[in-house]
């Protein structure tokens, strides 16, 4: 994780906007490959435990005795930490999230859909509204709803630099609920695979939450939200729809399982 | 409508739920005429595929009639009789464009689960846990089918529902197993498992030019089917040492291609079985790879191992040395049904294969729980229980 000594938006300098476009691969992953595979294995166990918590205890106790129980349980805790809270950072420190996705469409098409920022609520899950504030199409008003936090956030953001079909660099204004800057780049993927979209977002917790536990809770969530939004963008661009199961039938309608 | 819901490990219940609706432009609603059990469901029910939720409707091998189409659907219309691929492919992503539909980039709405578990997310599958999309399954009166133009195949005139049904899942899986086995004229192919998938793999191996197919199982009724219906030579692993027998039957060479149509819950009589079961029970290993080990050991030098039996997580004591030093080619995957189904319907129409014999029981949805118990315990010579919501 890249850490920058600043805790207010006004501390952003021009340098902050220079978000290294290349992913170096090591900047925010701090576990080795072996550990990651182990954490995946334990992750499966965790999923499994969540899904069958009562009987697994019986199995553990019944078949193999205390040593396995110990391993099983300590494994469980390790996983919990790894997949749940690995990106928690120091309060007041911006978090840099980097994600990329390949979209099987020409760069011009991908860029122009994204650049019309009013389109973003079509695939960004929590963004409810993006509205232009100036004729030049540089400044926008954004609105986000995060139902889990029971909150609406508002901010204004500006495109600071852009190169058509290649790059968009933006930042939010002073005094907004949300403080972030970000760079979106568009590159041809090799072999006719379409467009690689790379997003680097430097993000501060909403004003007022800095220093509280909420920032900690929010940081890992931000990473998965950014990733999910990018995947949703890919789904929409490639197929014209975003896969969903919301609204389908299930036995849960009748009962509180 | 009526639907068969998962309510806990090895517990199913037929419930009343709301009817499905079109949720995306490419969706269609199918009135299910037949919906089959599959060995993959047993992995779910036994708790080896995590992320099932209580109340999920299961079932993925099915056919029926189109009753409603979304605004984006172009090829289908109301009244079409279709067989539906069990795995969802969008048709537009790089993988679908390369005929690798089960690797679809767009059809799984819950990608983050598999990204954590496997590094990347694969396609959605009907009724097959939330890791694979959480789509409501086909053991119901109606089902919503996303990407309907890509996943629904019109059943040719003259074919009965019973004949067409297994083109949804068992036949394309068996066919892909044979396809991945890279069969050349004169080859000997060995198939582990004589369930629906294994039986279809045997017949597909012949379609693709195998000279001899040897089938392995322990259930006499299934071995009889393999012998009489699918024309395989058979080995009962309860009676013979499979490794020794396969060598003898192939002049010491070993089969040119070995197909694993059993997967992660293999049964065996060896000591490794108890070792694997114990580890699986406490989740130090998620899968029991008995058959996978056997295919690698038996396969001739430079031969092919093709895996369609499903594995979910981690395995232990994998004979990597044998695989590497014998220079085996290993191929595997969930099936790319959309690639094969049109051709398979043709084979059925021409009479090359008639999978009807695998439909051993046709039951009502109300009997879902009992049906699965019978299928799981392989009672009453059951190969596939098929639910007909109209019964
Ligand atoms: N790859 C795919 O897309 C795909 C699709 C459908 C099914 N599958 C998988 O294929 C496998 C078979 O499915 P099915 O519907 O035929 O299941 P099934 O339960 O009807 O058949 C499995 C057969 O394997 C036999 N078996 C068990 N242990 C064995 C051993 N050690 N040696 C030889 N045979 C053994 C059983 O006796 C049984 O007859 C399952 O793992 C299922 O998940 C994969
Ligand atoms: Zn299946
Ligand atoms: Zn696809």
C-alpha cells in the first residue's frame, strides 16, 4: 500500500495526482504466493464453516480429537484476518486502490462510454447520480448512497487532465464529503483482446470519519467496490447487461431460514 | 410455483415459491418439462461445494418450452421446445468467442467468491451454489434462463423429450471428456465411472474414433449398461485390481487416454480411501482424488488424462512425478456445452446415440428429496432420476 503523509484533501499536491500508472505487482500485496495459496485453502474452510457451522464441530471432535480441532480453529482465525481485514490502514492515511480489467471492445468505444460520466451510475453500484456543472464538461457533481452505512455522500470532482482514448485524471474538491483523486487509463490489449482499463484511486475516508473506526471498515470495502464496478462496466460493455439474481425466486421467500 | 429447494446438507424440500420473471433483456422464461439429477448435485448436497444458501432451488440439467422472452432475445420465440445448457455463457466475451463457455467472463454475478478461491471467476451454473452465480435451478415448474439465445437449443422434430434431455449436461460433458482425450484411430480409452457422464463419455469416445473403450465402476447395473448399451468392455474395481487389469488388456502399454468421470467423491477399497476421507472430513483436503491418481498411474507414457469429474478445492498425494516423467497431457474443465449441443442433438437424431436408457426414473417434483436419496445411494438401479413438474 502506498502511504502518503497527508490527511486532508487540501494537502493534495500536484505530485499526488501523479499516480504511477504501471502496477508494480508488489505495492499492496504483502503476502507471498505460498501464503496466498494457504489462505485460499483456509478460505474454503471458512466458507464451509459459515455454511455448516454446527456439524463441522461435531465432525472435528468426533473423528480426530483435539489436535485437529486446534489446527482447524487457528486456521479459521488466520483466514478471517486475511480475507477480511488485510487492507486496514492507519487512520488519516490515504488508501491507494489499483484494479484493472480487460474489456473486449475497441478503446474508443470503451473510453467514450466512460468519459460521458453521466453513464457511470449505469454500472457503478453505489453511485446514484453524476451531473455536469460546467459547459466544458470538466466539473461534475456526484452522489453516492451506501445503504449499509445508512448514508448519502455528495461531492464535486474535476477532470484535471485528459487525453482522449487514453487517460482521465480527476480529483475531488476541498470540502467534499469524499476526498479522492484517480487516474483511469485505457490501453489496447494484445492480440485483439480489446481494451485494458486500469484504475488507480487514491482515497481518503469521508470527512468527519477520519480518525474513527469507520475509515478502517471502509477501506477494504472500497477496494472491492472499485473492482466490482469495473467488472460491472465490462459486463455492460460486452453484453449490454449486468448479470444479476436479484428478484429471482427461492425458498427464502416463505421462511426465515 | 413448485420448486425443489436445498435446506441443509442432504436435506431438500419441495416448496411453493414465486414464479420467475425476466430480469435482464437477454432472459427467457422456460416452462420446465424435464429436469434431471446429476452427480454434481451430490457434491453440493454432501456439502463439498460451499456457498449454498438455504432455500436455493437446485437442478441444472433440463429442457422445456419457451413461455416468455426478454426484449433482447432474437432467436427464440414463445412455444419453442428447447434443451438448455446447464452452464451459462454470455456468447460475447473472449472465452465464449473462443468456444470456452464455461470460462465465461460475464455470466457469474458473484465473481469475488471464485476470485478468492481460484484466482479467477468462471461461468455461472444453474442451481449450483452462490460461488457459481447463485442462479435458481431447474427443479421447478419454471426457470429464468439468462443469455437465452446462447444457451437454449431447439429440439429437432421427431425427438422425444426423454431423448433430448441429456443433451443439456451429461452428453456434452461426456463428449467434451472424449474430445479432450485427443483420441486417434486405434486408441484404447479407459473411462472411470459409469454414471450418466461416464456412459456418455464411452459412447462419445467411439464417436471420436476410439477402437476400444474400457469402463470401470463397481455397480453391476451400471457396468451392464456400459457393456450392453454403450458397448464398452467393463472392469469391476471391487473384483479386480484395475491397474493390473488395464495393463493386461493393453499388452502392457496402458490405455492411450484415461477419463475421470467420477470426481471428488470417489469411492475405493484401498487404504488411501480412509486417509482421504479422514482428511476431507476435517477439511485438510476438500476432495478425494482416488480416481485422478489411478488415471495418471494407468495411462500409457505420453498419453492423455481427461478430467470431467468435478473437483472443488485441494487434493493431496497427487502423483506429479508419474504425470511429469511419463509426459502426460492433462486436460480438464467444466463442459463448454454451447460448443457441442447442436452436434449432439444431430447424433441423437441420426440414432448414433440414444441416451434415453439413462433415464431410469421419472418422478414428480414432490418426490425430490427421496429421488436424490435414491440417486445418492444408487438404489433401485438408479442412473438418473428425472423430475417432470407436470406429474
Ligand atoms: N465437467 C462438467 O461439466 C460436469 C458436468 C456434469 C457432471 N460432472 C461430474 O461428473 C462426475 C460424474 O457425474 P455423474 O452424474 O455421472 O455421477 P454419478 O454419481 O451418477 O456417477 C459416478 C459413478 O462413479 C462411480 N465411482 C465411484 N468411485 C469410483 C472409482 N473409484 N472407480 C470407478 N468408478 C467409481 C460410482 O459408482 C458411480 O457409478 C461428477 O463428479 C460430476 O460432478 C461434470
Ligand atoms: Zn451436471
Ligand atoms: Zn461469455
